C-alpha cells in the first residue's frame, strides 16, 4: 500500500491529467477492485468489464474527489457501477433465483475441503440480498473499515455494524 502523502501526490497528479499517476492508481487498486466485482458478480469477464469501466470513470470523475478516504470514494464509484450493471441487465432477480437453487444443504458425511468450502461460501453469498452481500464483501474481501463503509454509505457506523452482524449471522446459518 502507498503511504498517505505519496497517495495524495498521486491523486494530485491524476487531477492534473498525469497518465503515470493514473497508472499508479491502477497498480494499487486493480486487484482489490477486481476481487470486489468478482465476489459480487461471480463472473470473471463481467468483473474485467466493470473494472475497465471503473477506471474510465476514475479519469472522468477524479476532479470531484474532495478529500477524505480515497478508498471509500473509489469503492463508492465501484458500487454505483455494479448497481448500474444490475439495473441495466435486470440481473438482481436472476442472481437471487440462481442462488436459491443452491440453498439446499449438502449432506456433510465427510469434511469439506477448503476449496469446496470456498465454493459453497461463494454460492451462499450470492443468495444474500445485494445490500447485505455488498456490505460483507466491502468489509472482508475489500478490507474496508467499518468507519469507511459507513462514510461511503452515508449512514451511522452503528447501522453499518448491525447490518454486517445480521448478514454474517444469516450467512453462518446458511453454511450450517
């Protein structure tokens, strides 16, 4: 990760149109943002497309960044892009229906391998409502703090904590 002074200089360079600074932002955040999109969509080609769209938006909107947590600002744009994708493709209903097919618990005669457990977790994540899934992914896969998530969503931190807690409880129940 880049030190905050260095990141501030890179952001200033981006605002000035410096292509090298934009390249540094891509290098710093591409893998985390790709992971965020992949966990939300479950599709690598969609994730690639959304990531590309995000960096185009970054070039267009960098002038609107007024300070605060750059990561929160960037993930807010990513979230908006994903929501636009869902609305445009009417995928919300299809994702929930596909997730319901996989809700039936598998017999656990043998202990599941880590890969099987991760696959099952991904399926169960898809079956959560989009808001809860997004919160869990922002916190645990994108590694944003509760405070950053609350600021990004413009809600009190207690509300964010409660929603994530309820989502994790529901996810645990589904994994049992």
